[in-house]
């Protein structure tokens, strides 16, 4: 069992692991994002139609990717909480929610900034945009649970429930708005099964950016989870002392 | 279980607040939106199904804290949790009561309010039927909101805000079915998807709501 992931369900082991690997992760994510964004912003050609606005893609695509994957991560942690009641997993979900919310917001804002000169409006009720807005709403409701429920045990139970139900309904909404048939947003930028990806000049810096964003997300979640663990310990000590 | 349904229905109809508040809210929404838009009849007709559906959603999610709140306060919930009756059945009874005392009444009121929006009678009836099909899903979501709301003693807006994003698919399929009917398109797929959501939520949500109630009893 010593190599199993469940070892880190122990708060002590978890904190030690976080302390040892976060410096490396900070440096790595910083390097990847600096290289990706620097390369993307200054050393790629302007698009012949879009001009330099095309470079928003280096922030937009990674943050949109992370917004969805963050929710997936929260879903998995919530499931682990419901099934095995490991505190670290639900604290990780709690810690990830504001990060995911920020990524969703960033994707929406950068999309709007790109859409204003390209489509002529900041916002369109296009399936992709709408489903992202719905995801944004679900993130906010998840946050509200932690904000308003005082008992932490109940908040953990209810928030994981809301995460589960929210995933189903977010997915359902995503396919429901597809029926509007108003695709303004282009198809997937990166895909494994298609020949036509974006041009190589944009492709490689984009990969750097995505790796950087993933590493940044992991780092932030680990650090924030450790803060939550410490927070829990402090409140436990205070409870014991007041007794 | 039928005793529970009868008890809650009786309480709702005697007190009146359980049935009159959603109906009044519905009427107010349907009156306020056209006033905000202005007296342009053509605009009203185009968005009438949307107004009616949104009105139903908001009126159903109005006083969710009264679903489980009284039972929790006077200890009924604990008695039921320790009795032989499964908590899921109790929750199911609550869903049925909410649907009968708000959803059905709102659906009955729909064609009449449709007249205010210049909606043809036939279309108003179709809208009413689609609300009748979709409101069980809304009622179960409302009960989930009620189950979440019992933790929150600050105010009763939280539970509504939490369940409102879940009602988006119901809203999409509900309005889409009415619009497809009025355009003469195939409306059956939308109706089927709407009823699918209703049936699935009725089957699954009572377990989730009982999970909420068990958590609050363990507090």
C-alpha cells in the first residue's frame, strides 16, 4: 500500500508531499507559461485575416480546457468523498472550485475580447458560449454551498451532491443548447482524431501554454488544499482548547 | 404514504399560502414582463411560451424552505426517519404534494394567462400540457432545493439559486416543444425528451433528497 494514492489521504503525508514538490511545480509552471506566452505573443506571425487578435488563443484555449477539466477533477473528488469519506479529497474539490471559476471567467472574458472585433459583439447565444455560461453558473452555486453552510461535514456532503447533480445537468444543458443550431464558434482547436488542426506556428506555443496552465492548476490546487487542511487543524485545536 | 400526501395537501389548501403564493407570483411575472416590454402585441406573442415557462419555474421555486422546514422544526422528520417508512417514500410524498399544489395549478392557469400575452387558445393549451409534463421535474428539483435549504437558516433565496441552473434543460425542451408545435415542426422529440427528464428526476432525486435529510439529521 505504500505506493498507493490513498497514502495521501493521510493529512500529514499529504502536507509533507505538497511541501516537497510545490517549489518544483511553481518553477516548472512558471517556465512553461513564460515560454508559451512569450513565444506566442512575440514570435508568431499575425494571422492574415485576424491580425494580432489571434494571439488571444494562447490564453483562451488553455483556460477553457482547464475550466472543464477542473470540474471533472471536482467530480472525481466528490465521488471519492461520497464513497470513501477521505477528507483530503473533498478539501481538494473545495480548493479547486474558485480556480475553476476563475478559469471559466477568463475563458469567457478572453472569448468576448476576441469576439468583439471578429464577430462584432462580445457575446452571442451560441451553443459553446452558452454551455460555458451554464458551467459558470454551476461553479457559482457550488461555491455558494461552501459559503452558506456552516457545518463543514454537511457542507462537504451537500457540495459533493451538488457537484454530482450539477455535472449531469451541465452536460444535459450542453447537448440541449446544441439543438439551437447556431454554431458561430469554430470547432475544436486541438483534437486527436482530425487532420486539420491549427497551423504549426501556433500549435507548438499553444502546447507549451496548455502544459503550463495544467501545471499551474495542479500547483494551486495542492497549495490551496494544504491551506484548507491547516485551517481544519487549527479549528480542531481551538475546539479542543475551548473544551 | 397516502396519509402523508393527504395531510400535506390538506395543510396547503387550508393555509392557502402553499397554493396562492405561487399562483400570484405567476400572475405577477406574466403581467410585469409585457409591461416592461411595452404594448407591442407581436413581440408578446413571440416570447409568450418563454414568459409562461419562466413564470412557472420562478413560482415553483418560491417557498422551498417550507417543504421540509416545518417537519424538521417540530420533530416529525426524526420520527419518520426512525419509523418503518423509508425516508425516500416520505420525500416522494413531498414531491407529489408540491407538484399537485403548485405545478398542476400553474398548468391550469397557463392558458388563461396566455390570453394576456395574445397567445391563441390552442397554443395556450399546448403550453399548458408541456408545463404539465415538465413540472414534475421542476417539483423534484424544488424538493432538492428544500432539502439543501434546511441547512441554511439565513434566508430562503439560496435554495432557489442553487436549483435554478438545473432547470435550464427543462426550460429549453419545454419552450422548444411549444415553439416547434406553433411552427408546425415535429414537436414529439422535444416532448419525449421533456418527459424523459421528468421521469428520470422522479426516479433518482428522492434518493439524493433523502441523503440531504439524513445529513441534516446527523448534524
